[in-house]
C-alpha cells in the first residue's frame, strides 16, 4: 500500500533510511571498527551523525552506508580530504542523474529506460 500525502505517522523509504537509530557502540560492532575511528571520521568532517540530547551520537542506515564507503576508500589509501572530495562528487552525480531522469520523464511523459 502506498503512502498517501499528508497521512501522519507513516514515513517514506528515504525518511526511514535517514532516521538516526544506532548508537556508536552498535555501529562500531556492525562495521568492526573501534568507536575512536568513528569519532575521528566525524572530526575530519566526513559525516555528521545526529545527536541525542546534544550528547550521544546516533547513526542512520544512510550514515552506515557512508561509513562503509569511507572505510573502503581509507583501506585503498585515500586520505580524509580525498575521501571528502569523492563523497561530495558521488552525491553530486546522484543529484544530477535524478535531475536528468526527472527531465526525461517530464519531456515525453514516459518513464526512462533502465539501460545505461
């Protein structure tokens, strides 16, 4: 069943993905990283988890996916500045692809092909 606009209490997939729900201890276990590494990534400006009452960090599923990318890039020897630049570029590419898809849909009224 699809969500109707204005229906309170229900959230779309993007909202659920970005909802902060995991503490630093849980994320540390999930990613097999010490909490200090997660704090260091935050200090380097690579991500910004939500804060619960201004203290405890809370990570969303989206944050965890970003952390997985950060770990992968870091393991390849890329420094924090390089990782930040790569993450920004990936986000810009995602936005541009979404805009192109919307423009194509608006142009001819048919959904775009999934071929790349």
